């Protein structure tokens, strides 16, 4: 298949006031730069002001980027501190939980001992009462007076 030939676009010619012929391809005609499409481009002063404006934007974006970078850095430090603090709190919580479990175990043991002592005390008192009523001394009758009700 043969490709059709495409006609090449010729540069248009602009006639300035003088004799010389200038092409539209980026030439300067009466102080105005003209691009390849024939549209007027900005003058050098306008281009410089645009460059200054873009440079100001770039500077602003760089400053904002620097600020945001510092902000991110400080937030990362705060997050690291929070993680350390959270680890400390978890460790303290584990220690306190262990202490509480130990205290609960000691309480259960003491409560059990108290019940046993209370039962023994009740048995001893019952024997003393029965020995007083019957007048027959028992082996527990020799208990000190302070243990009696």
C-alpha cells in the first residue's frame, strides 16, 4: 500500500514596514514575537514578568514544601513519642494486672484461711459450751479466757 503524499506546510510570510521579509517561525515583527501558528507571542517584557510570576510561584511552592516537610517530620516525631508512651502504658498495665491477680490470689487464700479458722473457732466454742453445760471437761477446756466469748 502506498502512502498518500501530504503537502508540507509552507511558512507564511509577513511583510513588515521595511523591505525585508520575515517568517512567522519565532521571528520578531515590530517588537512582537510570532509563533509558528501565526499567533502573537508575548513581548520580552511580558515574558520576563511571566517568568518572575512563575519564579514567585515556584518559590512559594518550595517554601510550602519545606514547611510541610518540617510538619511531617514533627508529626513523625510525635507519633514515635506516642508509640513509646503507648508501649510504656501497656507495660505498666501488664505489671498492674499481674499485681492485681497476685493480690486477688492472696485474698482468696486469706479468705479460705479465715473460713477454716472461723469453723475451728465455732467448733471450739461449741465444745466449751457443752462442757460448761454438762460439767464434763474436755481437752479444749484449758483454752485461755481471751478466746472465750
